[in-house]
């Protein structure tokens, strides 16, 4: 087993080094940009926006809320517990603050995510594709989120390795990872669905049921179900308590109507029309990548997972600036691009990935020193 782990790490090493280089460049550019504007890069990564909510959960537990001027209430029950638990653990073992502990968890989790993403790409289309896929994911314009004290990196790590376990038919492992993903973000439902669909297809093909398949299918929803039911108990409404909490934040599933109206409202001015056109192009690109994955016959569990992540991101109401961040875990979208890059045997992929890494670093620094991810 130890020898197999060493061989697996050696095989993944170029992907991990490439990903780490991309993210290191992003943090370096952020530090330089922040210094030039009189801000702290560490504060931007550890003590802004949602990271503050996670650290408050880690420090004080659940039950804290903010009443808005319009009478609305934002409760920290909207935030799933796995990241705060890890922040509390790391902070207890080190001199780091909760926010800094959250950043360390994200950095380590993002490396685990890159490894898992490489493993999925390697399994589907070979080592070169896996390397390109991991580096592409790190070089996304919003890749800086994986360096923040946010839960996206942790969730993506659990999702990627859960999907890899599904592809390898390691049902119990897949179920455990899906359960942990369900304790990290609401979109953990996408991993659960991938496990269930893969298990159903396997049973149909093999015409038999094993205890491992059953165990994996039962374990998969346990994390999310436990937290949602606990929130229901806290709020006094077992069935809809968590949905009510999310509704107070303005989050809900409306099939994309609110997002469509948001885009339509952009066309009331020339600058807004440009922004609206950019949003339409961006959504079209995302859908094109998904359709391309379908045409290339990606494994069904990947398509199920990606489809649900996209549906929850694009078809929900709430703050629309969050949507790019919410799509960050949908790494299988990048598989068609990774396959295309992997087929080139020249230095072209290096230049493409390097250029994307630089753009990502500059955009991430600009973004965090401006409006930032909500």
C-alpha cells in the first residue's frame, strides 16, 4: 500500500507542482497589489465576507445572527459545519487564529483537490489530461477563492476524490466522502446524486446487489441529512427549517428566473449592456462546455455531478455575484479543454496554462481588492 501511494504521488507530482505554482503566483500578485493599495493580503484571505461567518461559528458555535435594516435576519445556521470544525481543530493545535487556520485548511484542501482532479482526469483520459485539468482548475479567474478561508477548496477536494472513488467502484469510500461533502456545502447533494446514479447503473448492469453498494448509497446523504435535520430541530421546523434559514438570506431555487431578470436589467444602459452581454456569453460558454462533455461521453457520474452543481448555481436566486464562485467545484466542465491541451505535444500547453495563470493572478488580486467574492 505504501509503495502504491508513493507511485500515485509521483504520477500526480507534475499536476500538484503546476497547481501549487499557479496558486503561489496568485498569492504573490495579491500581496503586491494589496501592499500598493494599503491593504493586507492576509486579511483579504482570512477575515472578509463569508470567512468571517465561518470563523464566528468556529469560535462561538451556532446561534449567532444579524438583523438587517429592512428587518431581515441572516443566521449563521446557513453555513455548514465541517470547515469551522477543522478551523477549531487547527487553531487548537497551532498559534493560528481561526481565520488563519481556515486559510491553511483551504490551502491544504486545494492541493488535495488538485490531486483528486488529476486522478479523475487521469482515469478518464490519461495522465496528460489529468495534469492539464488540475492546472486549468487552479488557473480559473476565480481560482483565488481556493486560497481563501472559504469552503470551496475543501468541498472540491471531497467531491473530486468521491467521484474518483465512484469511477473506481469503491462504494463505501465514495459514500463516506459524499457524506463529508454534505457537511461542507449544500451542493453536496451533487456528490450524493453521483453516487446514487452510479450505484443504480452498476446494479442494473451487473444484476446483483452487494453490501458495499448498499452501504455507500446509505452513507452518501448522511452528512447533509444530519445537518439539515439538526437545523430543523434548532428552528422548530424539521422539514423546512434549513430552507427558511436560506430564504432569509435571499437564497432559493427559482429555475433561473431571478438571474434572467438580473441580466435583462443590465440592458438599460450602454455599460450595463456590455456587462449583460458578457454574462450571456459566460453562461453560453459554460453550457457549451457541459454539452461538449456529454458529446464526448464523459462518465455519467461526472455529468450528473456537474449538471447539479450548475443547476444550483445558475437557477438559484440570491446574490448574483456569487455564481462564478458557486461553479468553482464544477471541475469536470474543464475536461474538454484539458483533453484538447493534452493532445498537443509541443510547448503550446505550457504557454497557454502560464498565460491563464497570470490572468488569474491579476484578476484575483483586482477582485479581492475591489468588490471581492460575497
